[in-house]
C-alpha cells in the first residue's frame, strides 16, 4: 500500500536522481510534511528510499524501475491495482450473491469506462510485449494480431524490437475506440484496429502470430474453447497462437499460485 501510494503521488519521479526532504516535497506535492514523512520513512524501511539526516533519495530499485522519467519505469500499474484490489475485496459478497459484484463486461461497457480501464493496463501490456519480443524470435513473422488486447500496447512493445511486423488489434467496439486514442498517445498510428468478438468469429485477415493474453482465462469453458479455435483460424499456414496471462492453472487446480488466486468470483 505504501508503494502504491508513493506511485500515485509520483514521489520517486519527483525525487529523481536528487535528494529531498519531506518539507521540499511538501512544497512540490502540496502534502503536509509531517504526514508525508511517515510515508517516506516507511518506504525507507523497505529500501525503496534511502535516508540520511532527513534527506531522502531513491534506492537502487526505485531509481531503476519507479522513476517515470526513465525508460525502465515499471510502476504504471498502480491505478489498475486500485481497481483490481477493490474488486477482490468484494469476493465474499460475490459468493453470497452468486454473481460477480465487480463485473467487467466489456461487451456492454460505456466508452469512458473502457478508456479508463484500457489506459490503466497499458503500461503492463507494453512490458509484456517487450518481454515477448525478447523471448521469441519473430524475425520470420510478418503479421501479428493481438486478440482482446485492450489498449494494443502489447503490439507497441513487440514492434520496438521487430519494427518490420504488421500489427492488428482485435477488440470489442467500445474498447477498440479507446485503443485508437491510447495508441496515438504512445505515438503509434500504424496499428490496425479491427472491431470484433473472437468468441463469435475470427479476424477478417490472416496472421503469422496470434496473441490471446488474459482472454481465455476470463471466459466460460465453451467460449474459451471457441476463442482458441477462432484464434487458430486467424493464422496463416504454420502460424502460432500464444496464450498468456494469469489464470491458467494446472489440471489439479492447485497451482501455480498466481493462477489459482487470480480466479476470483468477484
């Protein structure tokens, strides 16, 4: 919680490569110095900040990954965590009422809500795309489709390393509309955004690689099966489907832990 609060307040970015006192940050962030100092010392106690004589500087981990001014920034998930943790706290209520109390139904969501959620997951999706681009040899891939890819930033991450690839995002209409705006904010204007529902039908085009990230896991078994079949129908001969994201569990349903605990009824 301390880390999430610090990211929301942009403390690590404000300190940057310098040093600051609680009073200095008070003037910049407009937060009472006495209250702020409690958070700063909490962050120092776990090594994210270093403190000497009341002067705070970013620790090595915070400097590398939590300063938004640096290309290695990994702290962009804090707004998404606020939403997900809020939903997780309603798990008992969902069980009692036998319905998802904090349901995300992107087929019926309004454009504003779709844009807000997509913008929250954009940094993590970008990181996933970068990691996928490092782990897979995509030199022979000419076209990739990200199915149910939200903001489309997985494709941005992939094409940083493999700029020759033609990229398509397949999404439900409300999410697709938001993705066009978010992609433009990332300076990307050549990702094709196709409106569609992978459960109902494949893409209108054919691609060498299809990505299903955090799609199969949120669908009922029959729809999950249909989404995989339709993803395969999006492929050129010899193409591949990548299935990724929390929620894929072993057959005994006891592991891996991230998968088991991400299957929340809320």
